[in-house]
């Protein structure tokens, strides 16, 4: 697999990261839209922007892009738990 598909050329916005995280959780476009209070069209726009930034050509490559984001979220949660 092309490394460009896992390394974004431009940083993802907060909302793009949220959409990608929901995809990684297995949500459909309609479920993501409902969860984030967006239209399906807006979710599709976010996905197109993520694909343009990452070079991902399919859902599997998008999910590969989500892995580092999920790891960052786990690291942040772990750090917060240690502070308590």
C-alpha cells in the first residue's frame, strides 16, 4: 500500500478527524451524520476532503489513516487518567 494513503499531505481538521474516528468505529455515513447532527451530504464532503488530503482510494485506506488518530486518542486518555 502506498504510504501517502496513511500520511496526510495536509493536517485534518477537527471535524474531519471526528468523521474518520466514527468510520473507524464502523458507523455508516448516515449514522455519522445523525451522530454529529450533520447532513449525509456534509459527511460525504468531509470524506472527500479526507481522501484528497490522504490519497486514500477506498474505505480500508481511510481506516488505515484512522489508526494513528485512534492511538493519539488513547494516549491522551491514558495521560488524563494518570493525572487523576
